[in-house]
């Protein structure tokens, strides 16, 4: 059983919801990322999604675009991201880490080389935003053969046939994008999320985390009531943006921001 | 593999093409593909499109014998496919007329587009005005500045032009922003992509709508010359005018083809926009193709005097045609393109856009290597009115 699976099944066993924060590696500077990851765990993170910066993040809103630009000023590469996870693993062998990004940096380095290094570095899963399941026939088995989970997105537009095809290739968990839009969008329609989650669960027993549009304890609680986990990204990254010139305050800030969502989720059971 | 059957059912040209987008867009792309496959064989849709191409765009465009240029260059006979004479002044309208008809049939009320030089933006705004559709055009902030006449044209036509400040502030960033708009407004919005890139089915349908150029060249060269040309030359940014000319003639092995990329300051300087000449396979904007990227897979900034060629990727069909050796991909520098711009203007009385000036510059190198009874067709994909400010500025001339 992978670290992601055991984490999520332990949470499920005690009726708790997964809190999954996202930050972009290298933002505001590569030297801060590992410290921020530990702060996220201290704030109640169950799994960390670590964004791999890309020059052309076409599915991301302005907040994460700017985070990528800040990280790329310092040339934060895919290899650097793996090194950060390895550093994080020195003192945390429990919290799963998922690398989330776009395909080109991985293809440039080569899938085998990437999977080997990711595995050695203690990465648990990979989410590639622009890798559709149709384009993954060779990709998914290869990633799994290295013991890495391949996490896929589902969207409001996903049909029954697509949900089924995606669930067949996915492992770890599924990430449901709560709205038609980019990361950092504001509106969250909990009724449509609830309905779509019912549809998804007819096709799969995998845990489903929901992201996009979760900004605070209130929206986390709403989504947590119907999903297996909540992903929060832009709300954290905008704090990093705001305090980029005084990064020493960020660990405590992110920790307390996340702790509020943790408390709201724990209040559900 | 029979070339004419590409792309395959999954949108692949050999290893290139495909559909690399976030999940939200997968189903809308599948719907678009299904609608297009149905409409393209629908006689009523074909008739509507043909009528628009004839009466609104002004097709067919002439195949013009550039006799003075031929004499000056002293080799093969130069013919210009006059796409610059189309309504709005470039080949881009062939595609926007087609996609706007698709949008109408799909019941979409709003179209969005990305643009580099502004020609595709103008062509989109034009057809939106004619069909009464709302139109939003994304344009890199740097391009807004260097192509201001086209920005004003779009506004006159009722389009909203949104300058894109992210990344390198050029065409690639405009494409990112248009994709973000589409993912957000997918219910009522049709994304009119301006080149043969993007996720399947765009490279196929943009090619099909531009292939009228190559079909006309076949008919015209047979009527005017009694045979097919020996060589075709077209500039390649994303590659829509080139594929439009090449595609119908691919089956004729005796016709040589040259795609001319933007060499900028010279390939050796690294300051260029020539992914086929100096890039490597990668994934950008929804398809696998040749891209300009660094060792970490980050897309790198491009440079060209021509905003329309200033793009780090290229249509996947071109990537395939390069690998199988059917088309020769070459490059010319900014300076060579500028020289060709002046030469065509002075010798033939035709002011070309900076994009096809690259094709003219390469034809100048090619012509003397061929016999006088041989024929080169150059796709003159757009007129140069939009570029006079750029050229004047570069040459230190104040127009105001």
C-alpha cells in the first residue's frame, strides 16, 4: 500500500477528511520551500501538493502564474523540486508528497529518469495537469511501476465514460476540479459539487479530493462535508505573494491559516 | 502510413499532435471534433462556407507572375499567391470564416481569439462583427505596442482587446490566456485558434480551412502554366499559411516544399523563433511538437522582427513533415526579411507583411539555384500596411 493510500485509508477509518495544501516549489525562493512544507504539516496537512514551476501554466490563474514566475527567477527546476522533497523526507517520513505540474519539464528530462529520481527522493505521487488519460497509455503503467501514484483531474465537464476511463488509470486519489475555470477562481457551487461527486463515486472507490475555489475554513468545511479531502492552493500562495519580501513570517502564517481549515474539517466528525 | 489520412483518430501526426489540456476542456474538444466531422461533409455547410469565401473574402486570390522579380533574381520563375488581397489583408480570414460558421452551428454567442501580429485578431473581430457575435481578443502586451494599427482596427470592429502582461508578453502568453478564458466560459464561448497548433481537432480544422489556398494553386497553375509548380515557399510561425499551401500538394512528390522560420538575429545567436530549425520535441499549448525550451523544459523567449512568427512552438503537422523529410525547414534572419520587404515593394509594387517577407527572402536564395523554366510559388500570406511603423522605427524614421 502506498503512503498516499495508507494515509487516506487511515483518515477514512476515523471518519476524518484529508487536508491537502498546495504551494509552488521555489516560491518565494528555493531556500524557503522545505521549511514551508514542514509548516504545512504543523498546520494539519495530510498530503502536500508541491507545484513544479512551469513557464506556461495554462490551467492556472494569476496567483499561481506569478508564483511560477517568482520560482523561475531562481531557476527552480524539476530536479530541484525532487531535491526539496528529499530534504523534507529527512525529518518527515510520514506525510505524502505529490508533485503537481505540466508535462514538458518531465518529458524534457525523460520519464524514466524522472520516476527514478522522484522515487529515490521520497515523492509519492505525480499529477500532470496537461496529461489527459488518452495520452497516458504508456505513461500510467510506467509511473506505477516505480511505485508512484498517478493522480488525475476530473472536471464538471467529465462524462461518465471519461470518469470511468480516468478512474481505471488513476491511483492514490482523484482530484475533482470544482468549477469551470482556472486555479484561484472565486465561486464555489456546493450543490453541483455534491451532485458530481455522487456521479464520480458510481464509477470508482478511489478517494476524491476537491480543489479550486476553497479559500478559508468556511469553504473547506462545506466541501469537506461531501468530499474525502479538500485542496487549498491559491489562498496560501497569495499569502506568499503578499509577504514575499518578509519570507521569515511565512511559516507561522501558513501554519495558522491551514490550522483554521484543519479545525473546520475536524469539527465535521 | 498514408499521409492524407492524418491526423489519426486521436489527433496524432506520427508522434506529434494529440490533446494535452486540462480535463475541463477534454469534453468540449471532443464535442467540437464531432461537430466538425459532421459539418465538413454537410453540403449545406460547405455551400455556406464557399459562398463566404467567394463573396466576403474575395476568393480565389490571384496567382501572380512576378516577372520583374524573376528577371532580377535570374533563375526560376516566381509566382506569388496573393493572400494579401483577401478581405482583411491576410490568409487568416480563410480560417476565421470557417470557425465562425462552426461557432454559429454550435450555438455559441461569444468568440475569443489569440493574436500575435494582429492579423488573426482582426480576422476574428471582422467575422464576429458580420455574424453579430461578441469577440474578445488576447494579445501580448509587447505585440499590442508594436502592432498598434491592428489593435485599433479590432476595436473599430467592436472587439475587446485584452493586453496580456504575463510571461514574455507575446503570442504564446496570449494563447495561454485565451485557453484560460475558454476553460472559464466554455458553455457559451467558441475559441477561434489562429494557427495549426493547439489541441486536436484545431491543427486539423485550421489546416482544412486554409487548404483552399493550395487547392487554388493546383487549379491556377494548371490553367496558367499547364503544370504544377516545382517548389513552394511559405513562412512558418505556427504554420497555418504554409500548411494551407502545402497540404493539398503533399501527394505530388515532384513538388519541393520549403517552410521558412524566423531566424531573428541568426540561429547561432539563440535569438530567433525557429523551433523546427533549432528546437526539440516537447509539449506546449495542448499538442506535442517541436518547441524552444531550455534544459529544464521551460519554454524560452523567442525573437523575431515579425510578431506573427514570434512563437516558440509550431503546428504538429509541420513537426511530422520535418521528421519524414517531406518539407525542408529553413530560416532567414530579420535583416534578410527586411531586405526582401524593400525589394518586393520596389520591384513589384507590392508591400508584403514582415511574415511573408521571410518567404520572399528564401525564394531569393532558392531561385538562382533553379532553372529558368522552373516555377516557384511563394505564399504572400499578408500585406505589409500593419508593419510600416515597425520598419520605420527600425530604420530611424519618424512618421509622426
